[in-house]
C-alpha cells in the first residue's frame, strides 16, 4: 500500500493535468485560427498573382503561346 497517493496528492495531480489540458486546448484553438488566417492570406496572394498573370497574357501578341493559353490553366 506504499504506492497509494493521499487524497490531497491525487487532487493536486488531477488539477495539474486539467490545467495542462486546458492550456493545450487554448493553444490548439489559437493554432487553428492562425492556420485559417494564413490560408486566407495565401489564397488572396494567389488570386492577386493570377490577376497579374492574366494581364501579362492579355498584353501578349495574339499569335504568342501565352496569349493562346489565356483563360486556361498551364501546368
């Protein structure tokens, strides 16, 4: 029976574990929010890049390969 904790020790461990979980939960929530913000920024940058590229394509002579692919995805 030497390994049995006292009620006070068990309660202390329980509260420490609860606190650790709550902190991890807050960090995970913050990380999800930061991920969403970063993805939104990436999508906005991609749209801006696509818009600039579309203008470059439109400015090319009609017979150029770039003009011929305007409006189509080029992989």
